[in-house]
C-alpha cells in the first residue's frame, strides 16, 4: 500500500518554503503517519486539518496524533468511498491547501482511471490521486504534491498532465531530487498546482514585452510571458516525398545543428507549416543542448513529428527565452524522460517552462499563433 512516509525534515522544508498566508483548511488524502500534516501544524497551528488514508491503522494513529483534526478511512481513488467521508461532501468547504505524497505504485502496475471535469483520463496512481484531489481544492487554493519525477516526463502521464494544464497552473517547486523513503530512494519532484485565472496568452504576452527591463528571469517571472508549444506533424516513416521546386523546407531533428536550423530539404506545400519566431527542440533522441535552436525567420517551414516548437509573437521574447534555456541546460535536458530512448512531452516541457516563469499553451501546429500567417498553409 505504498507506506513510504515522507522524512519529516523534507516535509518541513517544503511547507516552510511556501510563500502564502496561513491556510484556513488543509488536507492530506493519503496521510499515512501524518508527516505532511505535522509540518503544516508546526507552521500554522490554527489551520483546520483533515486526513484520509486507506489503512485503518494509519487512521487510528492519525486520530491519536492530531486530536482536533478529522481523519477518516477512505480509498481515495474510489468515488463511492470518498462520498462516505463527511468532510469531502458537497456541503463542506473546500481546502485552501492540499499537501500530498500519494501512493506511487499500484498492484497491477497499470493505469488508474480518473475524471477531470468531463474528461476521463488514465494515468499513474500518483497523478490520478492528484487529479482526484483537485475537486476539493478551493478556488484560490494550492495543491502541493511530492511526485515521482516520471509524472512530468513519461508518456504514461503526458495526456493527464496536458489535461491538468488546460485549467491549472503547474509550478515546479523542487526539481528532481533523490529522497529516501524508508528503505528506498526515489527521484521526486515537488509541484504546486492552482486553478488558472483566465488570462489569454496573447494578453499576457503583450504585458510582458511592454514592461520588460532588468534581469531576464525576474522579468519573465514577473510578467508571465505566455507562448504556445506544439509538436510538428510531418511523419518520417515513410519519409515524405522530396520536391525540387515549389515546396517548403522540412525541419527534422537532423536539421537542428549547433543551435540553428539547417534548411536543406523541400517537401510538398500540402504539409502543415508554421513560421518563426520559434525555439525548436528534438522531441526524441539523446538530449543535447546544441540541438536547441532559434528560428526567427517568418519563412514557413514544415516540422517533422520528432520536433517540438515553442512559438512566440516577438523575436525579442524568443531570444530571451532561448538564452534562458541555454543557461538552464540541466533543467531543460532533465525534462527528457524514458530510460533508453529519451523523449520530451509537451506537458513536461510546459511545466519546465513554467518553472522559469513562462506560461505556455499546449496546442496543435495550426493553432500556434494569434496571427493568420501561422495557420496551416
Ligand atoms: C507514500 S505514503 C505517504 C504518507 C504521508 N502522506 C507521508 O507523506 O508521509 C502513501 C499513503 O497512502 C495510503 N494509500 C495508498 N493507497 C491509498 C488510497 N487508494 N486511498 C487513500 N490512501 C491510500 C497508504 O496507506 C500510505 O499511508
């Protein structure tokens, strides 16, 4: 049942690092022995605490340890079990802080089904736990989760993460860190998730540019520049037909060299195309910072489905974010997941960019710009 409890010191360092007012109501839905609740209580003694856990014994101990807190036995991944918990009922107030170190594994090792809004999703148990918890988060509340780092990089979790990103902001509080949970050591990330306030990417972007001064990172963070990220669509197996005239350049991972784009091959114009200013990255292959390329031209290009684009509506912003990525090489290359063949997911890239202060919209190649020139040719 994944009883790998969080070291008290680690829980404390996360809670003490949060910049926020004392939450009125806080919860841990996989509370175990209460390491996370204890860190919350230490910092904010007056906060109301609620807990659930699958284990009856854990709940009994929680009730003894936190005398004025609510603790109930519940299989949190089962909606009917959650409905039996009184403080999770519709009539009850939501939580301004939810702090989780959810179970990382399940018995069958398969995906867990869960719903977010009207969407049915299947993902790892850890992310399913996070998604199931989001409905109990107050409008301005924050959910903090200690997750296996694979939640941000794996294909298994990428569609669930993309779904979360549509309505929530996901911020990386702690990038990959090896933590000992009892006898095992796991590489984890700590994320903060909050509901997104309705801000369009184009609007946020304009504010960003008009006010940009001083240090790049500070300014990007302050102004929340937003951009679109998408994946190319030209399939390379079998490779598209090369044409000698009247075509558009194809950009595949082999054309990303020494931080710039080599244009060498033309294909039929019927393929979806896009234009700069963009940063292009390989979606698959050994992570290599020199394959992070700036493409500023407004000449249209078609991207292979092995290439990911980050598109901007200003060359200045593209250049700033490019230099930010180059100077955060470890963070960028660490966003690639997979054991043998490494790959980057749009959701993983978005979370990494968010940690640098850049809010992105995940979209299709034909939705990647606010201007008509960027639509499919
Ligand atoms: C990784 S431990 C974390 C405990 C605690 N939050 C901490 O950080 O120390 C996960 C806890 O989730 C509980 N658990 C496992 N599956 C669960 C489920 N479906 N619903 C609720 N709790 C569950 C386990 O009993 C265990 O106490």
